[in-house]
């Protein structure tokens, strides 16, 4: 543990520009996005339409706004559309309902080099969203290529120079084959015979038969579009920004391998149980280490699966870990908000993600949602905490009195209501109130009024 804590700060590869120069290059890549973000944040792009399903993360500029931006900024409508997408992905603008607002990175853009670099890295991580895949390719195949791209980037970084595209294709094919083998993807026909894979002659034409060379070209073009690499004469070369970003990702994996509490190889549930004993700072470090060793999609899915379980403590910790994930978790968290057991947690997460102060975020909850969350938290305290903690938890209830709290808790329908009321009655020092709470627990248990 001492060795891990004293690990010296890693140094980037020799020849890596200073942060100020990297930030200058990132500003150049995102110049159009910054101009469009400032134009939108000034109010010119207000009243934006909702995206598919009302998801504000997919909001696009209306045609009229796109034309106004193009005219005002001297850009083509296509440049405006691309810049708008980049501005959202880099956190330069935030969408609240139908209104665009400046993100904190935009406000710090001219004075904070690290804010600039974090914004560019957010765009780098989302390259596949900024450069959509060909429409005739099955989403599963696209996902495999996106998951394999880090190995391609690692080869480019380790080569410290140009790499021929055929060599990158060999690596991509190998990695995709490994991913399919790890998932045991062996399709069977109606009588059990194996079917040809996407790389074999006779594979079904459903989008899976697109050659990986086409998808490698798409990936390289997408990475070049965000400034991570250059393409010329059949070779790919990382830019200084790309080289630095890949090095940062590799360092994160090295840090993950030295996970302070040793939970790096554990499941999400076991990792969260281990973090339950940690204070917030070390717990966040553990979340980062665990997340760095996994793809974002799989990590978010695993955390939400734990949150859907019966342990209220793990539910709260799962959303704390999702706060460390940040923007990439937003679509899944927003979708989870329709589930009653996750809704209060998801709404608080989204409020903080959209810029609300954590102390004020609870204002987004209805009284019923706040009461449900109170019961869920009380269940976690009853299961894992001390009796006095449950008494302190009383102070956080939105109701002003214990009788009012009991009435609304009983009406809330939380599955742990009886256990929480029994635990509260056992812990409360006032005999009269304890008796009333026990009576309420009995009535809920028996279905009485």
C-alpha cells in the first residue's frame, strides 16, 4: 500500500508537447465548435426541438437556426451541424429542456488549459458519435469495431510513427475475432449446424458482411476528424494530441491495475460492497480504477443491474460510481428514470449532470419521490448502519413531524416500509412515538388502515 501511494507522477513520452501547446492544438481543433457554442449560448439557438424520444442529448439545430448560424459565422450549414455536435460532445454547451446554455468548459475556455484538454478528450472518446458509421452496417459490428479501436490506437502509440493501414487492419481483425470468441458467438441454424461468420463466404447479408477494411477506414477517418491522427499515403500517424491522449488512457489502465483496495477484478456488486467501507475520496478513486479497466457500456450496464437489486446501500453507491462515469452514462441513466426504484436516484444524477448544485438537486423530486428515497436510504441505514444513524436520518425527511412522515411513508408503497418502520421504532427514544411507529408497521404488514 505504501508503494502504491508513493507512486511517482508519470511523465508523458519524450517529445510530448507541454500542456499549454497541447491545449493550443485542442483549441484549434474545436475552434468552430467554440464559435457555434458561443453563438448558441448567446440565445440565438433557443427553442430547440427535442431529439428522438424527447432525449435532449440528441437535440440537433433546427434548419432555420443552422442557417442563421451559418450566415452569422461564415460557415456552411454542414460545418455548423458538425460544430454543433462537437460542441455538445465536448461539453461546451449544455441542453436544458429546449434551451442551449454555456457549459463550464466554454466559460473556462480562454483561461484554463486543462478544461480545454478535458473537453477535447471528451470529443476524442466520442469519436464514433461525431463521425457516424455507414448506414448499412449492423450496430453490433460497429460496436465491435469501436471496442477494438483502443488496441489500434495502442499500436500507433507504441510505434511512435506512421503505421501502414494493412497492419492496422490485421490487428483489427484479430481483436474483433477475440471479442467474438470471448462472447462465444457461435450462431446455429434450425438443425444445429453452424452458420458462416461475417468474414466467411456465404454470410447473411444483413449489414454484418461489410468488410472490416471499410469499418477501419471509417474509424481512422473519424479519429482524424477529431484531430487524433493524420492519414496520408496509406499510413496513419498519431498527432501530438492523439499520442498524449492514448498515453493518458494507458496510464489509467496502469493505475487501475494498482487499484488501492484491490477491487479491480471484482464484479460491480463486490466492488461496491468493498467501497462501502471507504470514505468518499478513496471510494471515488476505486470507482475510477474499476471503470478504467472496462468499456463504458459494460460498466454502466453492470452498475445499473446492481442498482436494480434489493440492497439499497448498493443502489446508492452504484449511482455514486455513475457520477464518476459522467456524460457517457447519461443516456442509460435517463432511460432508468422511468423505473420507480431508480427514478429518484436517476433524477438527482441528471440534475447534477445538468449543472445543479448537489445541495439543491433534491428540488427536482416530487414529495412522493423524496419520501420514497428517504425510505430507501433508511433501509440502507437499517441494514448496514447504527441505530443512531437512523435517528439522524429523520432530520432529512421533507415532512416536519414523525406522524406526518409515517402517513406518507405508508402511502408510498416502498417494499421495505415495514422493516424501516420497525427499525425506526426500535431506535427512537420517545416511547409514545416508538409505539405509534410500531403500530404503523403492523398496519402496513397486515394491510390495515
